[in-house]
C-alpha cells in the first residue's frame, strides 16, 4: 500500500471512530514526516565494534557573527597519522562491520574508523585511485545521492595541503542529525543567483555555487570552481543546495591546527586546552585564513 492510500485509510478510520483533534494532529505529523530510506536504515542499524570514536568536548566559539563548533579532543583518543598504516583500510579484507554495502558498480560505502561524530561515512572507489585525482561526474552523483538519502553533506580533501589522511580516493559524508548544528549554513544567502559567489567573512580564495539541477550540473559546477581557483590543493563541500571550494596553501594553520574541509563548514578540532585558548585569541576565521590561499 502506498503512502497516499495509507493516509486515506487512516482518515476513514478517524471519521468512523471519532479520533480526537489532538490525535489527528499527531497523525498529520506522521504522514508528513520524511520517509525512512533503506540506506539510512542500514547505516543506523549497525554500530561496529571496530569503530574507535575520537572523544571530544564540544564548545561554541564566536568570531564576529560566525559561531563555530569547536571540538576539544580527549588526550586518550589517538588517530594514526597519514602513512602510518601498512595496509589500505579501503580494500579487502575489512574489519568486521565496517563495510556497509557496495554502492553501484564502482564504489563501497564504509564507516569511518576514527569519527568525531556518529555515522561518519566514506564513499571509496573499488579500485585504488589517488586522493589527488579529480572527481568524476559519477563520484559527485553518487555522493549527492547519499546525502539526499540520509539528509547530510559530503566533503572531499584533495592534494597535499588539504588535510586528507588516506591516499585512496574517498568522499566523506556526515548526516546532519549527528551534528548539533551546521554553522556555515546560516551565512549562505537565502536567495542565490545561478552563479559563483563569495562570502565577505571568508577573506581567502574560495567560491560557492548554488545547485539548481543536480542531475545535469554537479560536475559542471565542480569544473567551473576548479577553473576559477586553479588550486593545487583544495577542500570541497557538497550540500543538496550548494557547493563550496576553498584553495589551500598549507595543511597546518599556525603550525598547530590540522584543518580539512569541515573546518570551512564551521567545525574545528583542537588537540589541547592550550590550542583552544590560542584559537579563541586569534579567532577561528584567522585560523581558516592562515591555511588557505590568498588573493
């Protein structure tokens, strides 16, 4: 039975047995809520023991009218540095439960072994491809499908200075419900023209672009942003409504903050109370600026 038929049947029951107005309101909320997708159900059904979550304390740090989410990492939580692992974690054999499913003919969907927030996902290529390789049309389309199914956003760290931790090509995906909020979203214009634009508070090389026809234009927009910035390293953020690319000049900001794409969405991970105090003194926007290309 489809949702419309189900709704009609329930409405008939209401008219027969006289369900109260309050119950009818609850029913309306049920009928209008977002449907559960098969992929989302699969992702939330499992919680693999192999996941080693990075424990943090969350804090809000404001810089002007930009309110950042800052995660202070527990000293007990340690993530291996890039190149520390001998084996490729994105190829068989996987640790138990880490493979969610094959996705299409060319990808696998995995859990991130070292997440800061729950249900951090990785869309990885079947065969080894370099993280510095350009994204293909299929890469972007598959990532977009997933963020629509789970209601989240995707990001890609490309190049030596982008903050990537694995050399095997992978796009990362976060559900919004795993986050307390999405700081960057409040600074995106409610009405966007179909052209590239910048944010005044982002005083470094970057471009946003709205997405109006994802089936046709994802790779066109991506290529356009590459042409505008000509980066050697970059961070990319993909939402259902817009794309952001930031050109990166160095991996570490002020030689103490390791930044990747999510920093430019308003999420910064710090390793010590001293780093947190330094960030507050300098300001998060200057932390972002120091690692980005200028001009």
